[in-house]
């Protein structure tokens, strides 16, 4: 099991009207993420697709943003 740790202590600001959207398969692996989700996650699209949804929590915990 991965032990994801925060990589920085920087807060990420994004527009109030931004919609963060992702979808997963039955095994909770990311199958789609919109551009806003990719931007906020800090990962490249090719790095996030196919990963378990917990992979995105790497940065979520440091900003109190739960993706």
C-alpha cells in the first residue's frame, strides 16, 4: 500500500466557479479527470489516469481540499 505524503505546504487558489470532476472504475482507479481537476491535483493527466483515487489525496491533505 502506498504511503502518500504531502510534497509542499503551499495552498492552491482556484476560481470559485471551477468544477473539479473525476470518474473512477469499480476498483476506484481514475478513468477521467477534467482540466480543473488536473490543475488542482498538480499532476499531469497521463500520471493520474489509471491511478487509485487515493493518489490524488497526496496534495489534498495539505490544502484541506478533498478531491
